[in-house]
C-alpha cells in the first residue's frame, strides 16, 4: 500500500534531500519529485503537503524553474523554503528582487505574529540564511509572521489557504528550532499521520536488492568506514554468499588502518579479500597536485582494480558502494545542483566498466546509516568511526603525494585522534583529522633555526555532513596535541587549527 507522502519539489537546492530526510525523521514518508510535475499527477499521490525547495535560480529571470500553478488550487498545504518562498511570491502576485544586502549564515529571526507554525518556539532564535534575492512585496492575502534584520518578510503566510514561506532554511541544523518548525508544518498544518520508520527501510531495501541483483553475484567495495560496512552487512542479509567483499589498500590509509579494518570486517562474518594495490595508486599520483585530478586518478584506479577482481568471480555483475546523498549532491548528481567536487564513488566511472553499481544508501545521510547499522547489530565502535574520504590521505596532503609526506601526516593524524579518544572528545566530534600544508615556516628548536612543514588540525560538529561548524576544542587540549606533534613528528614545526564552517568551506580541504 502506497504511503501518503509529504512531497518535496526539487529546484536544485543542495539541501533538497535534507528536507525529505527531516520529514522522515518526524515519522512521515517523504518523496522528492521534479518541479515540472503536473498538478494533477501530484494530486494522484494524495500528499499531506507540498514543500518547495531552495535553489540557485532567481525567479524573475527568464528560464527560472517554476511549478505548475495548479498546485495552489489543490487545497494541499504548501511550504516554500528560500527560493521556494520566492516562487510562491512571484507566482501569486508578489514581488521578488535582488537584495541590496545578501544574507549568508546565521541570522536572528523575530516572530511578530503568533501562528501554529511557531508553536513552542521562542519569539527570537537563530536561523540559517543563504540568499541573494528576497521578497519585497508579499502576494495578496499574505501577511508577515516573522522578520530578520535584512528580511522584513522572513516568514509569510496565507493561513486561510495554508500556504507558508520561509526565507531561511529550517532543514539545516544551524537553524536552532528548524526541526520544530517543520514538525509544526507537518503535524499542525498538514495534519499528517506517522507512517515511516527505519525498520521499514531495511525490509524494503533488502527486497529491492534481491530483485535488482537476481541470481548475480556482487563485488563489495569496502573501505572499512561506516557506509560501506553497513551496506555490506545489509546486502549480505539480502543475498548471502553471493556477496564478495574486497578491501583495497591504496597506500593512502591512516596509521594501522588496514589491520583494524580487516579485524572489524572479519568479526562481522563478511567474506573478505585484502588487495594491496598501493604501488599502482602511488605511482599514478606522482607529480599530481590538482585535487580534482587526484580524485579522478584514484576513482579510475579503484574501478580498474575492482574490474580485475571481478573477473575472478563467476557471475559478478554488480559493484556495491556505500555512496551517500552528500556524495551525490557534491558531485552534481542532483538536477540543478552545482558541482563542488568529484567523488570517486559517483564520478568518473568509465563507460567500459563491466559492473553495474549497487548503491543502497544513495538517498541517505551518515547518521541515518548509523541508525540502520545499529538496527542490523553492528558494534558501536564501528558505527562511531569518523568519516574517512575514499581518496584517503591524498586529499589531506595539499599538493603532490609521496611516501615521506604520507608518513608525516599519518603520525600527526594518529596523535590527534589518540588524544581525542583519551580526552573523551572523539564521540562528540563529527569528524577530526590532520592536514599537511604545502608551506614551510621558520621555527626555533633547541636554539637552532628550522624551516619545516605545517600541520593543520580540523574538527567539526555536524549531523549529516551537509553543513558543519568547527568544534570548540579546549585550548589546553590543543596545546597538548600541538606539543606532541611538534616533538614527535619529524619535519613539522608549526600546528594551526581550522575554524572555518561549511558553508562557505567544505569539511575536507580538497
């Protein structure tokens, strides 16, 4: 039986899946559809409500994506977010113009009218803005419910028609009461009923994998991280011994990682073969400094290695990967989204590839995968591992990759992680790592002038990887890590701490 959804029209926002994910977190099924979907097709889905996502376009420019105007006549509650708000204003007789002062990042929202959408929310709170255009005149029938310093129409509504618009993004974690606002829309305005839980996803995905794979065999591209490990366990539940797991040592791993990964995967009962391909990866990376080229080389080499292994498995037709939604978005796999970086899981796969991709988590986020892993019985110490990029340390060495720099970075990174665990901070941080910078600085060690390399430390807090803020590590802790790195890692005489948020930065440096 088809579940009643809250539909999300995708106008190209990098947060579009995050909106759907937030609705699922509330226990209501959510589905993303094209903004070009006719109103009558939307009506057939019998949605509880419709959400218009953000997007990079300007509604007043030719060619800007707009929905079927018939959606406003369906009698279904509508919420526009950022660009979605501007779409509502533009189509229903208001006016949108370029803002004289753009808003990116935190802003203070002040509620000026009580409404069900603000039930249980304080009069003032922090929200996350990301816009260059704004509503300068609301449509007839709409009134402002909240304002910010730069947006007199930060929230508008036609409460009789149950049409709302937010200039900010309630779906990101940095909007403090964003989840509550979405809950008020879903339950207070749409009157939705709970119809979704992660247990449903597991049962449905196992059946989907069985149907997709049929009698074929699957090659599993395991990294030892949360995503690929949970994907392998789920797929093993679906097809059993027709899953063949390979761990590729590309020579870009952290200290002791190969041994740890092998131990963890075998403990889960997964059939595993370790392939040492470090020599070919490092050879191909010689002289390469461009981060995109690094990713392309690593991606192509991964495919080659798996193709070679696949030939040894009779009946192998699929390559399993733990691709997550942020990987897809940042690799421009979503209609209208801007490309930020090439991801080895989703970009650069050659047409000659003889394996089809099996990506069961393509629409999920990291914390959702952790939740699934817990339901599948995977131990906490595996599920709580920090994310580690497929290209490994290659994108944490800014510049050319070589054995000497890899050794330097491995030791510095290991010290940082050791101290985080010792201090009880590891599980509080979403992701932490060291980066080797392509600069040298003057120092004094033992009354002798030095001219050595610089290590940057990065630690962020997040729930999904789509947005992140730098973690406020204690000064005494940073001091201890700095002293250990400089004293114990040869060739390093300076340590810095990265305090950039995402956006505007990314979590990784490359």
